[in-house]
């Protein structure tokens, strides 16, 4: 078992990364302040941790004095609370939020981590793509290493980024015509099997899509940032459809050195459609994992009042790690998750 982080020699090895984390955070906070964003602090305890199929929350027990016990959750993202603030009238907000995701641990995953999440009301999703690029460049400059790096790979955030749609990425890196397979599970299954991936009888269309994506991700962000855009609408539960082609959604992910750094959307504000998607995702979670999370009815009500907006969730610890040239996310977390 590894020795605890509080041993002086271990802390001495980690301290340069922790001090570097502070530089990167200050650079990002300064950028947001210069742009006119308001820093908010969303509460961590929520009715629902989030309603994505494969994300798992930490339950907490609320025992109100004189009332019955209630199960609440640590949030997996500040998204629901932040969107309520947009409904209340805020227009440009950012939260350097502590978030919790159960079961995720590894060199790039910590069950507790910092997510930088920001929203621009009345802005197109291209605006927050530009934000993400500017923040990656700020982090790289603050890191002082000249590039973002992970293991033996390097990515220069100052270079012109690659903009690639999901349809283009499937064609280029997997030889699959994704558009021809939309809404056709058997067609996608045949393509997935053709390129040598295992197909199970109970794999859904989404499962098959994910199997291909994980083979594409290592090829992104090589030498320069990659923005993977225009996801199939069924793979973007909180994003609005593209107005020019509703088969695709206003969703993007940003990559450096094959590592996902950020996930952004043109935000869905159709409350009825959001409820339908949440129910479908929770039905799938029930099928796969034998559990489901409640839908935050207050969020659904607020969504109906929320203005058009675009937003991004960025893994701060990962970005700091790559900016500082580290090898494990625990190097940039002051007090790592127990165990």
C-alpha cells in the first residue's frame, strides 16, 4: 500500500506540482475576471447527483430536526444549480467546484476533484469553444513547460487547434460512416464488429458508439488541441440539437495528448425534452446498474425559465497536471482521496 501523502519526503516531491496548481488556478481565475464572469459557489449537496447513465454519485443522509431522513447526493457537477442561477438572471458565471464521482479512480481520475464550470447566457456554443482554447493556453503559459504533456506526448495549446466532427472522426480514425448508422443499432454493430471490436447481444447503440470513441480518443490532441464536435443528439443529453441538422447536437469535447479535458454544450432549455431524456437515461441506468437517481423537479422548472446559453465543464486537475508535466492526478491534489 502506498505511504500516505503527509510524509514529509512524499510531500516534498509533490509540492512543486501543488504550487504549480496554484499558478494555473490563478491564471484561469484571472482570465475569467478579465472577461467579466461572476464567480459563484454552488452547493455540493443536491436532490440528484446528475442523471447521466454512467455517472455514479455519493449519497448523503439529511436528517432535518423533527423531520424524516432523506437521501440527498454530492453533485457530480454544479450544472443543475448553476442553471438555476441563469434562470434567476445571472448571465456570465463560473464555479471552481469540488465535485464527486463514485467509482472513478486512476492516474487521470480522482473520486473528488475540481471542475471549472462556466456559462454564457445568450451565447453560441462557438463562444465557449473559444473560451476553452483561451483557458488551455493560459494554463500552458502558467505551467511554464512550453507545452501540455502526458507521458511521452506533447500538445502545444498555442497552435491552431484541430476542429473535427464526430462524423469526420469516425471516418478518419475508424473507417465508419457514422451518419449511415444513426438510429440503426444493427448497422453500427456490424461496423463495430468489422473493425475488430467485440459486440455483445445486449449492447445498445450508445454502448457501440462508446466502444468506437474510446479507440478514437487516443488519436486526438496530438501536437495541438483537438475539439471533437457535433455529437449524435442521442449522445448529448443536456445539449440542444444543431439548428441546421437536428441529427447532431451542439456538444464538443476538448482533448490534449489523448486526454479529455472539457465537455461543452449549447444548452438544452426545452424542459419537456430534458425530462424525456432524463427518464430514458435513468431507465438505462436501472437496466445496467440496478439503480436510478431522482429527477430534480426544481431544476426542470428552472430550465423552462432559463435563457439560451452555452456552457463548459473542464477538469481542472487534469489541465493542471498536463500543464505541469505530471504523471498522476494525485500530484496536483493537496489532500488526495482516502485509500
